[in-house]
C-alpha cells in the first residue's frame, strides 16, 4: 500500500507516512493529496507512523499522539518527530474520518487550566506548568476536577480519553485528557516540550467551529479574554477591517470600544482586531451573556471577506472618537481612553 504525494504541495509535502492496513483507500488518498508519501506499515523509511497497535514510547524529541477514538473512527496511534508534524498528519486524518464531535468541544486549554500531576512525575514539571500560568494539582493521578493529568510511563489510554506521550529531560511523560479534549492535551504537551503552541490545532479540521473577531477588551491578553478562553476558544491571529468603520469609547467598566460602520459617503478607518475560533455552543453561550449595547454582526475586512465580529448599537456610540489610532491598544497607549479604578488596562500581546 503506497501513495506518492506531490512533494511540492500540501501540508504534508514530502513527509513519509507509514499507515496501518486497516485504514481505507480514501484516507490514503487524502494523505497523498496533502503531499505525503504513504508507505507500507512497518516501513523503516518513514517520518511518521500511524498504527492501530501501541508503539514504543517516544525517544529524544519524538511524540506519540493517541487521539480520541471516536474522533477518528478507531483507536489509532501517531508517532512523529515533533508535535507540529503529528498535528499536520492528524489534521488530514480527522478530515478524512468525518466523525461527529460534541457541540461544545474545546479548541484550546483555558488560561485558568488546572493540571493534575502524578506523584512520580519529576518536580521540574510543576515549575514548567506554573510558568504557563496554570494551577498544578500535585499527586493527582486521574482527571477528576482537572483539565488534564500528567503521568510517567507509557500512554495506556482508556476509550473515553485521549493522550500525548512526550520525552522531557530523558523522562517519558504522558498527558491524558478527556475524550475530544485533544486540543487541551496538545497545548499541555507543547508547554512541557518548550515549543510554541500549535496555531491550527488538528481538531479544527474535524469539529465544526465558528470565528469571532474582537477589537477591545477581548483582544488576546485583555481584561475580558477569559470570557473566550474559558469557553475553549483558540486565538487565530490578527486581522484588519476594511476602511469603513469608526471606533468610539463606551463608558463601561472595563472601558470598551464601540465599533460602527460609517455611511457610504463618510470617511472611515481600518481597525485592528484579533480572530478567535470556538465551538458554536461556546459562541451561543457568549452571545447570551453579552450586555447591551454590544452586538455581534457581519464586519467587512481588508481582504474582502465578511466575518462575525463585535459591533455596537449606533445610538450608544456617542463617546470620544478614537478611530484615528487604528486600534484599541494604540488608543490606550496614547492615553485616549479613560479607565476607572476598577478597570484593567488591556495588554497588546499578539505573539
């Protein structure tokens, strides 16, 4: 069973993937279309192995990903040289599997995550997790009351869980999380291995998701970011509107921008925002808690697309006009926004 991908095209361009015989021809074709060179199972001439049997623990910088079985249509194991490569392979596999995901799936570990750590895990792991801003529940070997748990040894994974095995300072660790919390496990594994978080987590290719563009207190690092990250939203980058909008200041706590579209014959500004990806259930929950005069609606962007973003009832947008600054962080930095004592100043952290 082989399939030669186009080494110059696709997210898997030139990557050699050995695939178990139990995967169907459609999956093999998807891997090939993504640029992978698909080889027979057990081939030593490979970069990634996709098996249905538990392979050896990862060594060196290698990783072993055990995705949620229900998300893939079977229990499988992906061994890869690093998290990024494993994520790219799983992106293709999840799309080909076309399984149903929960409506409230999380696409990121929350900023307030609680990570359980088994008693036998080295103490340095506690320091690493705390450095990421997460709470650590020591001597905790199960998922009760935590977002993920870290154990040492091979990833023995129950059917209702997912896992990632990584090697850290010569110690083989396993990150366990609940079924369909694969993105949470991936974020924790990235922190453990000292790598940047994966931008386009593979779960997005299998699970339905929606996009929300924000402009003020919900910018990444802002005082209301927790309202998004606490619902499993994943930051997806920066974006700028078409020059058809104005930004004024609402007298709220914390202060927020009011984004309104200008009439066709009026001058407007291009405004800077952040993209977040989340489940439809998370967006619905967020919208139900959104206070007036804030609104969600279609916003035009510089690339010609229309996306769901924050807006405001035009009748309430009577505060100081800060459109000329081009972004909420720039207006705050220039002192154009007044904050009450209870208001936190938003932090501009696009990295």
